[in-house]
C-alpha cells in the first residue's frame, strides 16, 4: 500500500509540474484559448472595431522582371584546378552535348 501511495504522489507531482511548464511555455496560446472559453461561457463578445481606415494608395506598376545579360560566366573549382564555362539556356535535346563544354543550365 505504501508503494502505491508513493507512485501516486510521483505521478501527481509529475502531472502538476508538466502542466505548469507547459502553461508557461505556451502562455500566449493558452491565454487566447482561455479568453475564448470564458467569453463563450459569459456570452460577452468583445470585438474591436476600427473607426479609421487605411488610406488608399495608388500603386505604380513596377517591372516584373529584368532581362539578364550573361557574359562569359565561369565556375572555378580551386581544389580540382578547374575553370569551366557555364552554358546558359541549354535546350533539352542539346543538354548532354553542352555538358561536354562545361556546366549546362536548363532553359527556363
């Protein structure tokens, strides 16, 4: 009987400590849930209403992309003593052929 009592004390202590630590780490979420639960019990709903609205801003059309000009780009791998060119916009049918010249980049 004494062993059962000690086990029960340990389990209750563990549950209480776990609940306290869980509540501390998750306090923002726990407090929001408690407020919602309390409001549903009391029937009070507090809703914030904004009296002033944000001003309307006319947006200026921005360019969506820029055309990139690729020069003779190279990739340098110093440990292997390699300086290989990058073949840009390589079509799928010539991709393996372009790999012989350097690093190939798929079109798109």
